[in-house]
C-alpha cells in the first residue's frame, strides 16, 4: 500500500474501516480500550488494498440521497447493505492472502451466529441478517460448506454467491448492492461522481 493508515479510538461498539478520499488516507477505528485483533487488522488491510487498487467504495461508505430521506431509514435499510457488500470482496482477498487466519476467524464467527440464532434472532435486524448471510456465503464459496438457509436468508446468500468477488470491480459492487437492496427495500443506488470527494459516491434513489 502507498497511502497512510490512521488508527483511531472510537466510542462505537465494533471496529470499523473506512477511507478518506479527500485526505487520501485509510481509517481503522477500534473501540476505546480494546486491542485490535490481528485478524481484524488483516481484513481491514484488504479493504485498504482494494480502496487503492480498485475503488475507495470498497473501504468507505459514501452516499447521498433525497433530502426527504430520514436518517433512521438510511441507517436501518441502506447502510447495512452498503457496508456488508464491500466486505464480500475484501474477504475474498483475505482468504487468498491469509487462508488459515481467515478460515479460523470466519468459522468462529459462524459458530457465534449459530448460538445467536438458537437463542432467538430478531429478523428485523437487517445488519445482523446480512452479516450471517455474508459469512454463510463465504463458507460455501471458499471452504466447501454445503446447505443453504431458508426464507429471506437464502435469498441474501444467493445474492452474494451470484457475484464473484475474486475480480473486484465497481460494476460488481454495484450489482451486488442492487440485488440486496431489491431484496430488502424499495431503494436503489448507483455510483455518481462527487466533486467534493473527488471520487464516485453512492447516489440513493
């Protein structure tokens, strides 16, 4: 990588990766008082590589929509899709570069999801459902796992599997966003150049 990485402490519950297209630097954020897990840093580095080599939207979520779009609608219905789809491509690179580390981490995450589902999972939690679908699709595509979930979760998994992540391109990311947004809401997004950011952002309609 050629660009600087800034590691930040945040008040958020979970680590987050992003990219600042104006300052041209990567942003790795971790909860206050936590030590960054090596596997999370490895995945974030994959996001960063894709941001430099393919497009910033593989790391950051930049989006604008109609003024009438309520923030809570964006947070609940659009953000989870835009956040999760970029990870599909970063995880493919992670599996390629660090296969043992990636598999161990993803299988551990899948086990946690199984426990969560067994304890009663809220289907209205779109972000959680998409993350489970993402991990399930990753296990199927890269680790030879078999079997598909039922209902809406199956539709999500099939959307991921229908877009090959091994050769990332903005058009592939756009297609995956379209598939998942169609399955979860009435919204759509397309890349549109934004002069303030000097790159494309997601234009919500």
